[in-house]
C-alpha cells in the first residue's frame, strides 16, 4: 500500500525501483535457464559416429520391401504405388518426384 504522505516523485521512484528489480530477476532467470540448456546440449561435432548415426533413420520403400506400408486403414504396396504414379499425368508425377 502507498503511504498517504508520499509525494508523486517518491511514488514514481518506488515504482521505477520495483520495475528494475523485476527486470533484473527475469534476466537472472533467463541466464540460469540458458546455462542449464547449455549443460544438456551437445554440438554435432562433439558427437561420436555412433551417436551421429542415431539422429536419422532410413525407410525402405523400394523393391526390397514387398509388404509396403500402412496409412490409416489402407495398405500401400509398391505395386499399388507404381500403378498410381504411372496413371497420373507427367506434371503431377514430376511434382511428386520433386517433392
């Protein structure tokens, strides 16, 4: 609560000090969070070859994969996919291949 005998200048100074304190504490929190994140992060150059190979996976949809894959309730086989590609126009086929 504000004391009734404070001048407007004193009230402004108190509010200014409060704002500075809030901003300082927010900055401290941000620095602490950044330090915590840096302690958990690792650069790509620091990864071992084994760890680097864990960062990606390769899906095989080629001829070696005869079973195909499942999308919702539809089973997509390589034969079905090839038929769809051959039946589409050349422009659409190029768009799919470029994507």
